[in-house]
């Protein structure tokens, strides 16, 4: 049996007639940018999350950067971010001219907690950027209270957490703004790039609508700010509307895969992720830890199972951020995770016989 780390075609095949019909409809409409499909998707996605506003953008990286920019994050500001976040999350901070300050995640849950954030606050701290990594929801109430106490902006990176919740409230709706990616591998994935930010702040929303389209005021020929070109196109919006209809069903499938891994995996070399009480997780990735990772990867490949590492180099040790002068060993938990995490196959359409084979093979590793 050959099992890849990911397969996108199975999710497509499940609803291909709907996707193809919708794609033809958009192509024949002659309306491809900021049309009715974009407006409808923004309305439907904000309603799904119980947020007031959704502003779609070209990609998830732009969503993070635009959010920080519109919250007036800039040079001399510090933004606290978890050390094991994806590089793009940190890049959004440096793109604003601000300085990322890395907080250690929890070793077994992979995400931030309020106490680790509190330890990083200085007089220059302007914001906290929380990532719900791997689709595992971060418990937000203590973090929200911490930010309010210190007068800090709160941004949520929800690129891997579509439909995740804490105590019934959706990821992306706790802070000033929530940022989403619709990259094809995401739980709510497009057939190309796409992103969005959601907010309950009418002024921020108005600025974002304007900023994404060169700074042009709606229904007006004037450009009132110096904006950018970052727009979700009609075709992707239309296809995302179909994906959104099935998101709850797809989330249930991801949870079913995770439950089977939890129930079946029994190996002393493998540590399973833990989840926080009150969280509803969506398992964008199912990430284990193994101190013999390279041996495990080779063993799985010999048995036809591909895996992935999210992520092998933490941001503070990348060549691009060497100007921050953070030495190896400064973030021991972050670095330990980078050296031990391994993502198992957990894609839409992963069959139970394939899951059984993965579980059986992992349990035989020694």
C-alpha cells in the first residue's frame, strides 16, 4: 500500500460536479474580480463564524500583514508570537518593520498560553499574534484578558483552524482581527491562493475593504489611502462557497481520523498531541512527536507511508532572521518541537483501511 502525505484530488472528486458547474458559471459570467461571488462568500463566511465582517484578500500572508498594518503596528513595536509558528506568520510582523518576540509554546499542546505570553511583555509590546497551530484551538479567555489588562492588540492566525472553537466560540473572533488562509491544503481550501480577515470592528473593516483595492473608496473614483492590490478572485470565491457548505462534514471527517489515531496508536517511541479542555479542534494536521524521527521517517517510507515535517526549522533559526541575533538554545521547547514533530497522513478521503495500515505500521516500529 502506498499512502502519500497528502492528496487533494479525493476532496475534489467528492463534489467535482458542483465545482465544475460553478467554475463554468463564473467563466461565462465575464465578471472575475470583486463581483457577486466574492460578496456572497464574505457574507457567508462571516455568518458561519458569527463575525460582523469578512474582507477577502489574495492570500493568508496578506491577511496577517494587512491586519497588523491597519492596527498601526510599525517600527519600534514588538509583537509577541509563538516560536513554532510558520515563517509567514513572523514575516508579516517584520514586513511592518516591527520586531517579533518569540514566546515558547506548550510542549504537549504545541500552542501558546497566557503565562508564556506574559513573560515576554515589555514597554515596547504592541500586540500578541496567536496561532491555532495544526488546527488545535488555543484556549483564548486568559489571553484575551491579558491583552485587555496590558492594552495590547490581539490578532489570531487561523490559517489552519477553520471551524475550530473554544467554548463554542469560533477561532478568529476573540481578538481585534482573525486571519485565514485558503491555500489548497487548508481545511477550507481553495483551488489556488486566497485569504481573508474577519473582525467586529467597523472602522477596521472599512479600512481593509479600501486598502485591498489600492486604497480606493467604494463607489467613488478617489483613492483615499495608499493601498495595495490584494483581492480574492471570483472563481476562488465561488469554489470556496461550495467548500464552506461541506465544512462541518469535512471537520467531522478530520475528527474521525484523529479519534482513530488516538484509539489505535500504541508505541513507546511516539507521543500523541494533547488538547485543551473546552476546545473543538479541526486537525489540519495530526502531529506526533518522536525522538527518533529520522529513523521513523525512513521506516515509514520503506512501508509506503509518506509523512511531512511542520516545521523543521523554527523561524528564529532561519537565515532570513539572523539579524535578530537569537542563538540556538534560546527557545528550547520550540527547538525540541522542530526536531521531533512529524505529521501523519490526515487528508480528506483517507480511507479506514489506509488509516489501519498506518496505525499497524507505526505500532510495529521499534
